[in-house]
C-alpha cells in the first residue's frame, strides 16, 4: 500500500504537474522502495495510472477513490478522496471521543454492580448474620441491584449488537430509512444529513457543478447512505424540482430544507451549507453533551448508592453494640 508515504505529497506533486511515475521517483526512499517497484512494474506492463493508484492506495482513501475514478481524472479523484476521508475521520473522532468515556464508565459501573451483588453482598450479609440482625431488607436490595444491573447490561449489549448489525452495509439503508421515516433517534438523521452536506460541499469546493457532484456521490459504494441521498436528490432534480425542494425529504434533516429556502432568496447556497454544518455541529454537540451528562450522572449515582449500602451494612454492628 501507499502507507509508507503521504498521499498528500503525491497530490501536491500532481498539482505541480508531475506524472505518477515522476512522483514515485521524487518520493522514493528505503521504506517504500519495494512498494514503488511493484507500482512501476504495473505501469511498465501497461496498467493505467488510475488502476495502479487504486490498487496501492491506503484503505482509508481507497474506499472513496474506487468510486471517484470512473467519473473524475486521477488527480481530482485523489484530491477529493483525501478531503472526504479527512473530513469524515474528523467528524467521527469528534463524536466518538465525546461519547466514549461516559459509555465506558456506565458499562463498567453496571459490571461492578453485578459483580458486587453476586460476590460482595452475600459475603457482607453472612458476616452480619452473627449479630442477629434482620437482613431481609438488604437481601431484597441485593436482589434488586442484581436484577437492575443484569437488565441494564443486557439492554446495553442488545443495543450494541443491534447497532453492529444495522451498520453493516447490507442493512444500513433499511435501518436508516426505518428510523428516519418514523422520527426515531433524530440525532442519527441529523448526523447523516450533515455528512451528506459535508461531502457535497467538498465536491462544490472542487469546482464541480451540482449534477456532477451528485454523480460523484452516487458512485460512493463505500457510503451507501450518502449514495442513497444523492440518488434521491438527483432523481428529484431530473423530475423538475427546484434545488431546495429536492432537499425536502423525510430522510434529511428538516432544518436543511429551511436553510436552503433562505439560500434561494439570498443567492448564497454555499454559505448557507457552511452555516448549516456549523449549526448542525453545535446542535449535535449540545445533544451529545446532554446525553453523556445523563449517563455520567446515572453512573455516579449507581456508585454512590452502592457505597451508601455498604456503609450502612458495615455500621450495623456498631448500632447493635450501642444498644447493649
């Protein structure tokens, strides 16, 4: 793969007028010498440059490059692949980093509660049995903690399995259409809409017109949701709908349609799309922060309740001795 060197370096040399073979000569070093030798062998055997780039391009760019090569020249296809891969990675990293810590803390709290109710609670109750204390209440509390922990942990595992299945390529479109058409989890629709506009604006910034941009997005086999939205919008435009009406879809964020209606009167579609991306990013960050705060509070509360229960159990012998 082209991982030993920077694809941005190849793109910058191509923008300066270098051919692919000349780029290999300039960028070759001891780390990528073997890889470049294979690429030169393919070029000498008559393989086209776009095929060679697709075969050796790193995976994070190849998924995009394979869709762009049929409709764009190599240089434009590589540049757009780099822009989209970097933009997509930045957005995913932003939201994953925001949600990873609260979710992991919540799962660890549930596992800790379950282990505590299974092993620590019985040991504590057996220690207190010698003091002739009524422990029936705490036995019921231990059973309740075990039941709640198992139920929540099973729910989390079920949601994770369902998310893993629904995000598989063969089920992704059906799952998204089901959620979006019924208004379930609107945050997902906002995220997909923002990604669609992000990819669309990347095409516009490459000086592509609307139909060419949609044609490029329709070739993104690695992004089935983006491809589906592009196909729907392209079909609407071919049926004679205005640009803003083409975005009036139940599979897109309603705020996007309102933004584009304003853009018609201001003649600033590009600026409106950028404003929508900023607004959508801030809105999703606020929602994510709200959700993660709730999860964090529940996790802290669960740990606090366990500590209070343990404290009460450990203090019971002292209360008995004080009454003697």
